[in-house]
C-alpha cells in the first residue's frame, strides 16, 4: 500500500550518498565560509548550481518587499557542499539557510543539531502550500524516529514530529533525454514508447556513431543503474506486487528468482549501447557529455532539464520521456510519482531566524515558486493548482506529464522501503552488482541474480 510515510522514506541516489556521509563528529576543515547575515541580512547556501540565478532573482524581489537582503551562494559539487557544511558546523559559522537533499540529509543534519526544528517558526499550516503527496516531507515520523535509534543510524538524534526541512523542489528519476538530431540521423523522430523501441533506438545510434551515439549515465554513483533504471524496469515488468517481491525474503520471487532474472535480462539489453567511459563519470559529467554531443541519450531525472538549460543546451533539440515499459510487461504506460528532492532548512547558527523563516515562506508562495520554476527550469514543491502545467511552460509541462497516471501504472520510489529488509539503508551493494552486469559486463544475468539474492538473504537474516 502506498502511504505518505513510504513517500517520506524515499531516498534518491544522490541524497543517500550525501546523507550517510555527513557525520559531523571529527569532520575536517574546508574553505572558510561567509558569515551569516545579521539584522536585515541573511545568507543561504545551495548545492544546486542551476538554482543559483533563480534564487538570486527571488532574493531581489524579496528585498524590495521586505527590506531583507539574502546573499545566496552555490557550493558545488555535492561533496564540496558536504565538506563546507561539516567544517562550518564545527566552527559555528553556518549560513542562516541551507538547501539540502530531502528525506535523508535533512534528518541527518537535524539529528546532529545542525538544523533547527521549523515547526515553531513556520507552523503546521505551511504544509498546505505544497502538493499533497509530499506536503509532510521533512516531518519525522514515528517509524523514522524508531529506526534512528538503531546502532549506526546516520540520523540518530531526530525527534518524532520535528520538522527539519520544508520541500522546495520535486521530481523523480528514470527520465530519458535524447538528442533529436542524433535520433533523426537514424530515422527516429519521436520518443520510444516501449523498452524494446528504446533499446533498438540506442543500438541504431550506437552503431551509426560508436564514439558519440550511446547512452550516458554517471556510474561513479555505484547504485545509479539500479535506482534510475532497474527499479523502474522491475515495476513496469512485474507490477507493484511483483516488484515489491524482488526485495522480499522469499527466494522464489526475489531478485534471484525467475522474475528477477526477467528484469535483469531486460536491463542487460543495454550492453553495447553505453557511451564509452560512462562507468567513470559522475552524474554531472554524464549530463555534460550528453550536452556536448558525446552521447545520443542520457538517463537522468526531472532535475536534469534545468542542468542542461543552465549549461547552454538548446532544449528544442531535446526529447524527454519516462523510461518506457517493456511490451509484454504488467504495466503498459509507465508513469513516475513525484518525490521531494530538495528542501529548505534553517541552521543552528542562524543570526536572524525570523528573517530566515520569512524567506522560506516567501519561496513557498505560488507566485514566487512559479517564477523560480521558470527561471531554474525545475519543478517546485508548491501546489500551483490545476493549471500548473500551462503556467510552467512546455518544457516543464512535458515533465509534469510523467506524474499523471493511475496508481497501478505509477512507480513510486518510496514503496521500495515497504518491502526491503529493515537493516537495509541504501542500494549500494545491490547496485554494484547491477553495474557489474552492465555496463561493466563482468557477470552474467544468472550470476548477478544469485549475488543479489545472497545480499538480500543476508540482510533479512540479520534483521531476524
């Protein structure tokens, strides 16, 4: 069953990496951060470079309306942001506001005391500003609080009911971007509608241009193939119940079963279609390779569109579509549920919490959220009503269309945690096996299935 709790437990690949990395005890130094603002001035850090100009534009209008100056700074890439937050938390000079990864990093920082509880500052009514499915993102559930008491929990210290962040942007991953010109060169003029059409198209572009016709994906994030392709493919092939069984404790239906092998076999059809060197790329590097014409296809998320736009790609030369379902699968038209991707938070070192709270409320307002979305080419968490797609423009409307489906055809990443072993906190071990299957081609489907089954059985045994 889909629940708000399961959605709140959803962790994207990049969120999981950052969240588990930020353990503040004993962290080392980094570049000296700017001091937080005082009086009528506050400072904000974001790890999202594509958000910087849009946030700065919002800060200008915010100052006109309130007299409060917001100095917005981007700290990139993610590991540099993490290091700077760690060092500043130790030295006591964090900014007033942080943009962080939702439903993971916010809890880690909240549990360690870096972020304050927003409940007393914003009130429960702030949730009404956001789309219903993610409105409570950032609020610690009883289940999350209980899990945080486990030995080694990265978010130890969180308090049930506390809110360490409010959702800022939403989206999902499992979105494929294609270069129109490269596709047209092999006779493809429309987005593939099935997995088979997609893999055939990727084969055609790769054969026509072996150096620049493949698929880019940042496999330096080891579980990305599973998180951004494999899980979606499993849901499309098996349906929700069958997909959930892949992570269960029954060897007759888990990743090592005949059903699991079906999905892994479909995934392995990507062999020979990757861009050269994709296994060494970061997520940003893979997107840049697509932008630079080194790949005909890129696997990303809704957020990828903003990155491509911010780095100068002609979006008129891009086709975007959700990962298509296999022809004979349980789901014939795969849709993807939105999750909270980034959140806004106030730090323990904020020197002007009232101004910081005003800034968060300002960014959550429909008018400001709409303009931010247009400027950043990203999807806001704020509920913009039934005319949202029309208001946001064609490129973003194309992405919002991936959310519009029935429950039976919609993959919700949060449901994975309803089926996984209680001791499982990330997908790294399973994802590493999937990466060995493809693009590395170091194991066969049968070998990958057996290894994934062994990992799951060990996790279930440890839970018992």
